[in-house]
């Protein structure tokens, strides 16, 4: 019992060795994933939302899915006005790196109508888009971008309403659409690499979820060249905010574009935008 | 010379004997003397939350021979009660008049504690109170986690801008609208104190949700510069020389206005406006990032409407 304790016991040595091994193994595991930080082929949802497997299956089927940091989804950290939350998608880095992008699908995990839009950039659309959405509660917002046979998924998490000393939604209530219904306004901003279209359509986008208020919303936008050829298409759901305001990014076209829209009651709207 | 009377101030009025500190939300509530017979109670430079129980806005009171004048009453009847106790420690006269600077809940929901007093505000402000009352109550209850006695949140009577005399005490009232659409600014020429309400924010970022326009707000601040006040009491943040408060509020509003215009004029979206680096000068102000985010989301569609769609604002 009185044997003096050596400074390095066998147990301590073993413990140190284990710690060293653990660190080593950790490094081995971490290295490849840090090297490939942009693409995470694991199924682990970076936003940790329990709805991920459900919507992955519903919207993306059994195609290959990767979480990809090149699918950038920008949004405010919290929804100041749950009826109008601006989101912006930018997958241009992914687009520049490989095959053309054929489909872009977005959804909100915890919205009653989860799907936001299905964008087909076709021949002239770029992999960038912005619009305002409704957010029922704090939720993950996802964008899946299809390149080749693979869905590249990005997303962000938006907290529920802020509010503060003022009330969200009161001052800017979007109930002015009755006077301006169907007004489609747009501007085209050109630079060397793209033509940016900013478009606003005065429309209530009633979801039909409120009893006594039938569904009345814009279902699709399309972009045509001056010959009337469809060059990009965007289908939207009633989870897009009232008075949809779109930011579209198109390949430069000398004559600009015509934008058409259609709602579920068969109303059609259109506007031509020239550089 | 006016700055030197503060030491003797306590002798001028006849407060109750030094008493227990007044507590609200587990913190002592204190009144800072800012001029002769004049005190302010500074709210926390925070957003409404369960941990501050809603005490985020400033109040001020003036002890006059005919009764005490209270300017803004806090965000709940419960807070109003604590404020009432605090006032009684400094002024021997009960509150006879409550002036509410604007319709935001942190400025008038405490009125109920002063039911023997006259409650007064501008007609424009009262209309906004009537419009938003229910939603504002919901908001306060949600964010502070406390129930308000809904029926006790009543609307004040109206008073016109101009020179008024409360009892025998004269005040100059200005009707403005830059912050909320109906903003009462009060000048006390007896002490040269200017009570700005939320027309002025100092060391706490400005909230802009109900502003009719950031340029209008700045123009009105410029009008107030002409008053030659000695000290200004903002709606949020500490009192300070008026120029200091005007400069900080106006610089921020000017920067925000320019920034939103620039981004809208390029056809970019609200998220581009959010992505900017906030200048250092504003980053030292409490809640800048938070209020900036709110302002962009609230105001960006209005900038687009004006600059892209040609809709008059
Ligand atoms: Zn306010």
C-alpha cells in the first residue's frame, strides 16, 4: 500500500494512448469531410428537421440527394412579418461548375402548404431567384437544385415573428390589391452577364385554407422570348406571399423578355420588358 | 447654471422619506433627475421579452404645484403601478395628467394605473391606438409572457398641439409623425427639457415600422433642432444634449434611407439590402442588427413601390 506512485502509471499511459488514438481517429474521419465541406453526401440534415425525410421522399423521390453549400438560401434570421418573408436563392456557383440545372424546388418544412415553387430555368433562366413567402411558424426553408441526376439541397432556418414595440403586418397590410388587382409591373436591369427582372403582380394569393375564402392564387409564371418561345417557367403555390414580387435572373437577350402569369381562376396577365 | 441645481433638487419638492426601492421585474426601478422637478425613468435597451417584463421604453415626470405630469406610462398596467409608487417617492403631488407620445404599447399601456388622472394624446395618435389596440395587446402578451387586463387598456382623450397649460404649468406641444404616424413632442420652456418620445432614439436603434417615411422623420428632427432645448429625453436610451440625440437618430435614418434606395434602384431584393455591413458608428448602438433587419423587411417593399413601380408613398 505504501509503494510510491510512479509518475507514469500503466493506467495513465493507457488513458493517454486512448485519448491520442481517439484524436487520431477523429482526425482521419474529419479530414475528408473538411476537404469536401461543400458537398455532404450523408443523409444527416444540417437543419435537423424531423420533416426532412418526409419531404425528401415526396419532392425528390429516390434520386440521389446531397446537401450542398453552393445552394445558398438567404433570408432574414426571423420573420418580421409572417405574411411577407423575403427569401433569395443563389446556386450560381453550382451552375457554373457542371451540367445545366433543370429544376429547382423549394419548400417550407412546417407550412400547411409546404411547397413554394418549382422553377424550370430551361434555356434562359439562371439559377438565382428571389421572392417573398408566408411562414406559418419558425421553420427550415429548403431549396433543392437538380443538376444531372442529383438533387443539391441547401436551406436556412427562419425564426418566427419578431414584433417588438410595433405590430407586424398592420401598417403594411397587403389589402390594397382590390383596387389594383391584376396589375403586373416589371423592370429590367441589364449587365454583361445577366438581365435581372424585377416583377410584381397585384394578387391576393388566397390559399383557400381560411374557411369562407376560396383558393384564389397565381399558379404559374412563364418567360417568353420575343418570338413567343417559352424560355423559363415558374410554378408557385399559395405559400408565396400576396402580391408576388419576383426577382428573376436571365441570360442577356437583346430584345428582353415577356412575362406571363396565370391564376387558378383562369385570369391571365402579361408584360413585356426590354433592356 | 441650470446644470448646477441638481444637487439641491431633492429639497425643492417634498418626497416621501427615503423608502424601500421600488421593484419591477426583480430589478429596482429608478428615477433620474434631469432638471428642476423633472425626472426620467429609463427602460432597458432591449426588445420586449419575458426577462424585462416589457420595461423597454422611457417615462418622464414633472412635479408641478398642481399635480404631477407624466409623459408615457410603460407597457402594462402592472408596470404603471410600480411607476406610480416610484413617482410618489419624488413628488408630493399625485399624477394628474398623463401625456402619451404615441401609440406604441410601451408608451401607453401603463395608463390604467393612473385612473384618477387625465390621459391625453394627439388625435392622430388616438386614431392609431384605436386601429392597433388589439394587435398590440396580443403582441405584448406574446412577447412578455404576461396577461394584460385587456379591458383596462383604454384610449386617452385628445389634446391639440400648441401651447397648453396643465394646472398652471405651461408646455409646448408639437404634432409630428416621423416615427409612428402620430408623435407628440413636448417642450418644457421652464426647464428647457425636450421630451421626444420615439422621435428620438439614443444608444438604442430606431424602430421604423410605422414611419410614414424616413425622410419625413429627418425633416421633423431638423425642425426640432430649432427649439434650443438644453436636454432631450428620447423614447429609448439615456437623456443627452438634444444635438447628440438628433445627430445619432438622423445619421442612422439617413444611412438607412440611402441604403434602401440604392439597393431598390438596382433591382435587387430585400436580402441584398440585409447583406450590407452596418457602419461601425451604428454597431455600438444597442439592437442595431435587430432593428436593421426589421426595418429592411418592413420598408423595402415601400422603396420598391416608389422607385420601381412609381407608386406614391
Ligand atoms: Zn415607438
